[in-house]
C-alpha cells in the first residue's frame, strides 16, 4: 500500500477504537490503519468489484465470485458478551477468523464497509478488534485478505460465512 493510502485513526470517525467499552491498547491500535476513501476505492475495485453500481457488499450481484462456502459462529451473540472478563480474542469468532486467515501470517486483512470506507489490520488485531469493526458497520461488511484471496462476510443478525475468491483459486 502507498504511504498516502492511510490516515491515523480519529476519535470521531473511528470512535469504537477509542471507546472504553472496547478498551483497545495503543499497541493493538498501531496494527490498524484507516484507509483514505481513494485507497479504499482502489482496493474495492481491484479485489471486490469494478461495477459502478456495486459500492457496498449488499449490492453485489447474485453469482458474484465471492460466494461463501464455510459457515462461522454467530458474531452477534459474542459481540454482546465482550467485556474485560470476556475479551474478543478469546471467543469463537476470533478463533474462526484466525483459522480462516492463518495461512499468510501477518499479511493484512481488509475490513471493507463500502467502496469508500475500509481498514487494513493484522490478523492479530482483527482477533482483538472485530467488535470495533462491527460497531462501525454491521451491514454485511466484508473481510478480505488479498494475499490469500480468503474472505469472510459479516452478515446482519450475526451470521459469519467465509470462502476463497474464485479468481485467486484458479
């Protein structure tokens, strides 16, 4: 990614990362990069869709190449239970994300809210920060790891589903 592709996390725009309920350490926050709208759009076009009408994961056409093949745990049930006694990284959602994106080690995972809004984070940060990301948007955001072509949909009402980009696996 280019140096100007990211911007620092901002308390207002990226509020969950600064919310005491999520208690993210400075070390963890350093592993999260908010992308500029331009950088997010470039990544969306390259990895998700070049179609102008497909600007959000819920707008992707039927039969899109990113079709889930694996079901994951219910993120909503765990989201409501996350606390200092039950950290996000100790649950089934974090375990599913870690196992799904494990092949590339520290290769970044993109959290794509839309064509213009995305975050890049390490898999370790993803395991700890997934509640922050879903507080930003729980309207079918897409997690995508360009190096592996693996993705996870975070569907409304808690359903997690994953798979592998059909273009990457050819």
